[in-house]
């Protein structure tokens, strides 16, 4: 599975660690930046990652900023993207089973690294339920 990952300066540390971790799980990862803790604009990175996922170049995207909120606002404006801001593992699992989310957003200032890695792993490894009620609801999002 091909994963696009990106962050702003506020998520740079976790981006680096998450990218390293998911490579050890066997995922192919492309890093869209940012490449340092120098201040930058989260919408630029969020759009690049989200568009790459929406265009089918990547199976999923992961975006990290200070809160995850800015990233999720931008990502959900890209048609075809269903971005989920998660701070717990239950939501990470359910958003895959119910929403078939294709972008995960995390807040580096909100959750610890251990929890972030658990959320990422669960989100990557949980399949969409494929239940009709969820397929119908997802189709209604795109209307
Ligand atoms: C950057 O200061 C901060 O606003 C950003 O990382 C993020 O939290 C935005 O939602």
C-alpha cells in the first residue's frame, strides 16, 4: 500500500517518526514535507497530499500539524478525500470501517507519540466494512 505523508513545522517530528515506523510495517511511503521545524503553511502541504490521494497516486494519506485541525479542514475540501482527525484508537478503527477514510490527520501537540503510532497502525490495517448502509452514506457525502 502506498502512503503519502506530510506535515507542517508543528507536526514535523511526528511525521518523521511515523514515516520510519510505517516503513518497518511494510508500507511504501512518500514524504511531501515539510523538511524542518521552520515555520510553514499547513494548507500547502495538506492540498498536495490530499490531491495525490484523490487522484489515485496513493492509497492513503497521513497529515500532521499542531492540532490536526487545520490539516483536516483543508483535506476535506478536496473532492474524493474523506479525512479523519483522530486522537484515539477507537475512532481510528471506526472511521475506516464506517467512513472508509482515506486521509488520517493527527495533532502532534495533542497526543503522545506512542498513541499516535497506535492510531496510525490501526487506521492503516483496518479495512472498510463494505456494509451497504455505510456505502450509501459515503455516496451521499459526494452528492
Ligand atoms: C501552526 O502554528 C499551527 O497553527 C498548525 O500546526 C495547526 O495546529 C493548525 O491547525
